[in-house]
């Protein structure tokens, strides 16, 4: 999908910068196994008819999965998210997204593979 100038949908991306779009593009091509498994379950409106986008840009962030209809982000967290600094970043990021009216739910890789 090509964007020219300011044509990106403000409500969909909340003024995400070009570098965030580039990061999202890279992440789409290097998804983890857990992300691939979940993507297979939610893509093409397979989950209650809801449209999910993968590695979607929102403001300064890249969400693993985003449903604009519900303003919901689903994050898949690997082992690195157990580290103190990463946990703190996740809490701050979740608070910022909540302030923007977006809910965030998190699943661990183990939950994705096990359930």
C-alpha cells in the first residue's frame, strides 16, 4: 500500500511517522511463530467477523494486532517481556494507548501455543 504525503488515515494511525511505518513493514516480515499462529486465527475476519491488522502503526507504536472497529490491540509477548525494563515500557505504552482510547490485551507465547 503506497501513501503520498498526508493521505494516511489519521484515526487509523494517529499520526504515525514514516519510521514507524518502516518498522511495521519490517516486523510483518519477521513475525514470531506465536504471532504467525495467532494471525492465522484472526486474519480475514475469522474471529467474530472482526477485521484485524498485523503489525499496525498507531502513533509512536507498532501493535502486533489491531482491530480498529473495537479499538483493541492484541499483543503477543515473548520472554523478553519478563525483563523489568521491558515490563515498565509495556506499562507506559499501554497507559498511553489507553489515553488514546485504545484497549490493550496481552498474551504470552505459551498461552498462544497452549490454548
